[in-house]
């Protein structure tokens, strides 16, 4: 059937009847596709081939006020999700919901579908608003199933913005109506409640709830089991239980190979578990398998993901050339596509940001600045928070390379983007501006206030905020307080308790202990880090190198301290990089050392290689001495 035209003269009676029959035909098609849950791939092709007619029928229903249009649009929500036509779906649903006389069930379903599309489009506030409206209607109508589903949606929307208590309440509400939910829906509610409890800091409850969800699915032999294995794998990685995570991820891969679940996601889960376990070879094999599979399947966007992960793994293990090559390949893959949606833009921006940092580390400051600015431009007005973060990254780059005017302007622009829009981002940027202005007492007050809010809400930013407060206290000479805050950071756990984060916190605490004259305590913290000395990023290498230099100075190994400090100065000189504002007090004793002079200054990359070599050598010595 050719697509019916929506343009032309006023509709006469005969044409109206034809258009009504056309509308009814595509309502039936969409309903059949929605109900055929076992053959979604085939139906996706059918709807793709009929999309012109579907759009025409929808437009007719919306233009003529057909009350069935809301149900029609809701039945297409899975299609819009799978085909990533989020904006189109949301627009159709929002227009359909304006009808004043919709049946209650149709309005509930349309609101729920609009919430799901808002969630997929990274709009948790919009998702929560629509889910709450759907839940209220369902509760009034006594429809427990729809009420429970909407409550689960609210829980995930709250979790996404780190609102622990509202998330726990929403998931708990959903599970009080478990008798109305399918096994898969109950498992989703249990998983959500587990993550919300983890966010709140109740990790024992989180572990138990994940296990309950798994047992429920295994006992029922439910097809959702593969998806659960993937979620629980990620959770166990976060909880620092990588061996258990690896076992589950292998089960997910096996099920996916047998046709039960998406192999791409199973391979991603296995790679994450292997990385958390520290099994470098297994990580490389998982990533290589992911790249091979996505290339064979023509899944370019997922190939870019695996290339990006290959770069991440390479950087964590100091293989900078491999990281650069992988990032360049990932960006080429995405640049060859012309259908990037909002989430793909975010992936590309993340790749560009990492490539900018590599260019900066290599001393190509012109390219680095250009790439940082490309990240900001790629977001534009689509995501104020992400745009502000990108602008702040440009500002930090300028501040690190002695352009204070440009840095201040960038931070002020970033703050203007989120002021009144995103309270947390605005708080972070205000704190950063205070640090930039050397108003450390004001910065400390701001971060302390933020910590109070984060603690009350169970916010995932809690460990990072602890580390920033500790750095401010240390710069102000309040070392005992700084050490106590870092104790909290290491104990905070939650969703940021990953290996790299913990390792960086241990290095920070080692610095405080050195300042307090506790060499043994500092060594203990450095030994607790897990591969931090191998991380390829220059900022990590400089942070660790200055820590090791101060430790050597404290222990009377002045020659070794001088070697490390000379390497730091060589790299900063080659890279035109200033010391961090919150490291001045710690580095003051080192600045009294006279760096070894060179006949010919090193370029950035050789200077960084020399620095990394000395850091690795010093770590080996500490390990041997222990």
C-alpha cells in the first residue's frame, strides 16, 4: 500500500473513510507487532518498511482527534526504542496525550511509554514526571500491574540522578504488588531495589536482593536470565567481587551463544569482570572478540565501544600507542556514520575527550585544545550538564597550561549553563571557581555543604567529594582532618568503589601521611594501590611521582627524591604544564631541590616515558623492601 498523503485540499467524506480505514489497518499492524514478542527482529523490518504509512496514519489520528491514537502510539514504543527514534516517539505520544477524552487505560499506557522513551533519551526528569502521572492514574483505577510497572520506572529515574531514598521507596512500592508482575518484572524490581540500597550504602541488602532476583529467574527458567546475569555481573564488579562477576558473565556468554540474549552485551560484561579481576590477557581476549564480532555483524557503533574499551585497558596498563590507535579507529568508525543519536553523540564525545587528553600528554597542545572544544560543540544545547562539563574541561586545560583568563571565562560559562538547571554540577563548578581564585576556605565550605547533601541522599559522588575535601584540608595544612576524610572516602563504597578510584584515594592518603611524617603508613597505602603506577595518563603519573619523591625525601633518600623530582620538572617544562593548585603545599619541600640540568630539554613524550620508568622502578623497590 502506498503511503497516504497528509497534504492537499480539505478532506471530503469519501477520502475521510479511506483515511480512517488506512488508520485502522496500521493500528492493527502495530498491535500485532507489539504482541509478537518472540519475533521482534522480523517485525522491526516490517515496521521499517511501512514507516511512511505508519507516520501518515499517526498524523491522521492526531489531526482528527481519534482517541485510539494514544494506544496506537504506545504500541509503537518498543519500535521507537529499538530503532532509536526516541524524539519522534516522544513527540507523537505527547501530542496524543493532549486528547481530553482518552480512555484511562490508554492514557496510562501512553504516559508509561513516554516515560520509557524519555529514559532512553537520557532525560530522567522527563521520565519520572510521566511515570508518576501513569502511577497516579493506575492507583486511582486500582490497576496494580500498571501501578507497579510505573513505580519501577520511577525508581530507575530516581536512581539515575542518585536519589537513593525515593528510589528505594518506588521499588518497594512496586514489589508490594509482586503478585501482579511477571517473573521478569519482579526480577527487575528486585534489581532496582538492590542498586538503590547500594546507592544508600546498604551493600548487604543489595547483595541479597540481587541473589533473590537470580534465584527467581533460575527457578522459573525465565528468558530474562541472561539480562540478569549481565546486571548482576556489573553489580559484583562495583562491589569488588570480580571472581563471582566473571563466573556470572561466562554464564551470560554461554546463554547468548545459545541464542538466549545479546552476545554483544555478554561480551561487554565479561570484559568488565576480567578487567576488575586484573586479568589483562582475558580482558584483551574479550575486547578482541567483541571487536571481531561487531565487525562481522556490521555493528559499527558497538565496534566503536569495544575500540574505546581497548583504549581504556591500554591506558590502565601504560600502553599509550595502543590506546591512541584504538581511539582513532573508534572515532573513524563513528565519523563514517550519519545516523548518530543522542547517546551515540555522548559516546563520540567521550572518545574525543580521551583523545584530547592523549594529545595533551604528548605535548600537542594545539590539537588537544581543538579536540576539547569539539567535545563542547558536539553537545551544543542538547545536554546542558554535559556541555558544561565539556566547557569546564576546556577551562582546566587552559588553567594547566598558563592561560588563567581563558580558564576563568570557561568556568564562568560552564557555571552559567547549569545554574538553576543542575544543582550538583553548579555546586561543583562554584567550588572549582573558588579553588581557581585561591579562596580555599570558601571552596572547603562549599564542598562540605555538598557532602552533607550527598550523604543525606546517598549520592554516588560521595567518595569523589571526600577526596576533594581531603585535598583542600591538606592544602590548608589540616592534615589530621584530611586523613580522617580519606578514611571515609575509602570506606564509602557505593557505586564508585572501583579499583582506580580506590587506588587514587590510597595515594592521596599516602601524601597526607608523608606530610605527617608517617613513612610506614604511606608505604602501606602505596602497597594497597592496584596498578596505579601503570596508568598511562600523565596526571596520574605526576601525582604518584611527586608522592614517591616526598616519601624518598622523608626517608633520607635525597638522591632518589632528586631523580623523581627532576623527571617531574622535565615533563612539566616540556608540556608547559603548571603544578595543580591543590599540590603546592605538598610539593614545597621538593621545590627546594635543584633539578638536574640537561644539555638538551626533552620533548613531552620522552619526558613522560622517563617519568613512568622511574615511577615503575620505585614501586618495584617498595614492593621488594616490603
